[in-house]
């Protein structure tokens, strides 16, 4: 798991540079987190050219659509006159059309993810009572970023979680080690990791210090382990975070994430 360090910090830097901030979002009235299936509206437009689907993307999900088109796919400004045509044309590639169909089949149902997210964020709120629970939505990119954090929301790129044996991953050069984490079981783990990194970034002045970066990631991973009630991460830095919490009975998890134990 130690190889995740550099990638997570790269995304954290992106989040900071774009000045993405989080605000509270309400989820289901039943107290559950329900993944908002933006990917279905996206797929409808990209496979049929349905104008009503495009209208819904732009009116109901303006922030999500902007991030997808401008930041992830880098097709241009969302307000450009020809951007919708460019967006549609980009996905007419046979490989991407196959990807859209495969995602729709693989993720016809996400009730299991809803339940796992709800349980994990409930535990996170027990650890940090003041924390805001984000809106979670699903999307389809182009095999690029897995999780994006925008204004109060977490976006899950389902195309990055199609399973270790998914043929397109092998075709586009993902290593066996990379593919191991590109499956359904890593979605909630990644959501928690990126969310916590966005809320508790390492101070800019410590970014160049490798030891500080690894310690900070260890703290994040320790909290993720607690939320998932499983030792997914077992690095020395995670053990150090656990030892710190054990030895400092009055230290809160939030203080740990802010590096206030020293």
C-alpha cells in the first residue's frame, strides 16, 4: 500500500490548487448515503445524443459537468459554443462506447456501495463529530482519475473500478499491481482517503519533506482503517499513528490528522 503515497499527494495538490472547498450536503431521508447516478444521465447523452439528458447534466449537475469536461477530460471551457459537440464526439470512440456499456452492466446496482459508504461515514462521524458528510455521485471519465473532490461532493469514476481483469486496463498498460486496486471493493476506501486528504491537507511548507508526507499519509490511512474496521493499511507510519493515539488518551482523531500531537 505504500505506493499510494505519491498518487494521493498529487491529487491533494490538485484539490488545493483548484481551491475546492467542502460544504455540508444532505443525503437520503432514511439516513443512508445514496450514490447519485450522474453516470446514467451522462451515458444516455453520450450513447444517444439525447438533448434532455444534456440539459439535465447542465442544470442539475453544473459543477459535476464542469469538472468532468474541463478538468478530467480537458476538452475546453464548459461555456464554449461547441463544447457539447466536442464532448459527444470524444466518446464516440469505439473503446469508450464499450466502456460506457460495460460500466452500465457492472454497476447496474450500487446498493452495496451505498450501505458501505453509510457505515464508513457513520464511523467517521463518531470519530470526528463535526465532520460534514459529502454528497456522493458516480461518473464515467476516460480511465484517468478515480475519485474527485469538489464543492461538498465526492465523484466516483466507475471506469476505474471495473476489476483487475478488465481487458481495457491491460490494453492501456496498467500494471498488475495497479489493477489490484481497480475493483469495486476499493471504492469506499478511496472515497474516505481522498475526502480526508481534502479536509486535512499537509501544510504547504511540509510538502517537500518525504518523512512528513509519509507520516501524514499514515495518519490518514490509520483513520480509514478505523472507519472500515479492517487493517487495509499496515505501513510503519500507520502503526505509529495507532501508537500515538494509544499513548495520548486525550488526543482526538481530528488533532491527529492536523498533526497536533507533536
